[in-house]
């Protein structure tokens, strides 16, 4: 009797996995084809500006000599 219940539960589980695996999800909205490219360029320009700002703030010349150097 125990094996009969176990096999019934197993069959129901397999059927539910098969049914749920074939269910497709559609996109909530359609993005333009160049969406990733535009986003990449925007990020690139922001990073380039930030890095150039950081490099301009660096002191030029050798580091000061002292303890720890």
C-alpha cells in the first residue's frame, strides 16, 4: 500500500514538472534592438569622465619620503 501511494505521488510530480517546463513567459515590454549598445556607450562615457577627473586630482611628482615609504 505504501509503494502505491509513493508511485502515485511520483507520477503526479513528474507530470507537474513536464507541464510547468513547457510554460513560456513572454517579455513584459519589447526593447529596441540597440538598447544594450546605447546603454553601454552611456556607461563608457560616464566612466571615462570619472576616471579623467580622478587622474587630474592626483599629485604629480614623487611621493613624499618619510616613515612608511
